[in-house]
């Protein structure tokens, strides 16, 4: 079951596309965080979604918000994907132990071996304030979560 609005967001520590460690708790008290789980790098819908975030990154930074995109790909795959698409926000690898963070958030599809499209807006206190889950083929609407950030 996915994490619900009002729940404390499970902390995590993952490597980004450059091999640096990123901890959700490092943002506590400093920034809101949008955690975007997506199935796989280099796939059509995922590339479109992450490039849309790239193209609208000021809408997040202007709202004192850090975007963290999480997939079950390796950091090496994510590095090439970020370079190819010009993605300058952290792409986090939930590769090993495979899908542990995705499972903690309730968005891991055991049959497919990847995360579904789950979005979690986490406030500066570490509480989930908004969430949406989409199936693998269904792109998210960036405007919905930007609007949700405005309500914080």
C-alpha cells in the first residue's frame, strides 16, 4: 500500500547519477521535496516526464522545493540518461537492494520489477502532503503537483 497524505515520509539514502549519497532527511527543515518514482530510464513516457520537469525546474526552485527522481536503474544507466537528456536534478538509483525504497513507499510492481509512477510531495517537516499514483503507461500532469506545492 502506498504512503498516504499525512504520513511521515520514510527516510532513504540512495546514490545519485554521479555516485553521491542523497538522503531525504538532509532536506528536512530546509526544503520541500518532490519524490518522483518512475519505471525506467530511456523509455518514452519516463523521458517525456523527466524532460518536462527539466524544462520547468524553476517552478520547483521558486517554491523552495527539491526534485528527486527515483528509478530501479543502476547509477551508471542514470548517469548516461541524465547526460543525454540534460537532466540537472538528482536521479536516484533504487537498484540494490532492488526496489527497497520503492517498496517502502508502496510503489514497487513485483511482477514488472520496477516502480510505478508515484509522486510524493513532502513538506519541510518530512510529512507527505500530496500524492498521486499512475500506472506504468500513464504520464503524470506536472501542473497538478506544482499546484499542490502552492498549497503548502
